[in-house]
């Protein structure tokens, strides 16, 4: 007897090497040259990648490369390093990172939410800087 319930459809998943890809993305923020920024992002992202952080929104690899290169120059010698595991749900991933100075001292923390395209390249990278904001209200559930 059929229950009339359809089987779940196959969901897209992040690539098996998501952690490797995330580390390569973070290292892109501290490479030596502008050309290296563009080259790495072309390897890691779809052409129409969406990148957003509190300072900018960039659509496309060229726009993202321009912004990441700006950040790279401003950060001068600092590095973005993975500071958590990479949590993957279907084609989405989230992870924490921190910006460290040349001596390894933490400058600030942040986290990203990303979406992978079916090609396993980054389709979206959304970066948040700093800790989560404080809870503004308390939700209580009646028992």
C-alpha cells in the first residue's frame, strides 16, 4: 500500500574538500600580490560570485578581487586563519576565522557563511566581523 509520500529529493552537498577550499580562500586575503588574489579567486569561485562583508558588496570575481586586494593591503602582514571546524549543510558552509598580526596575536574574530555551486566552487561568501551582537530580548516558551 502506498502512503502517497514522495521520497526526499537528492540534495546538493558541499564538496568533500570544503575545509581545503575554505583554507585556500582565507589565505587569499594575505597573498603577496594583486595578481595572486585574482588568480586564486578565479580558481576558487564561480564567475558571478557574490561576496559581502560590512564594508562592501562585490558581484563577480573581478569585483571581489578588487575588494579582497584592498583588504589585503590594509591588513599588511596580517593573516586570516580558520578558528573553528567547517560546518556543512547541503551546499552551505559556515566557519569562524580570526585576523592575526605577524606575531600571531588576534586582532579580531569573524565568521563566514558560504554557498557552493554544483561545480564545487564558491558561489557566495558572506563575511561577518566581530562577535555576535548581544541578545536584545528574551523569548520564553510557556510550559
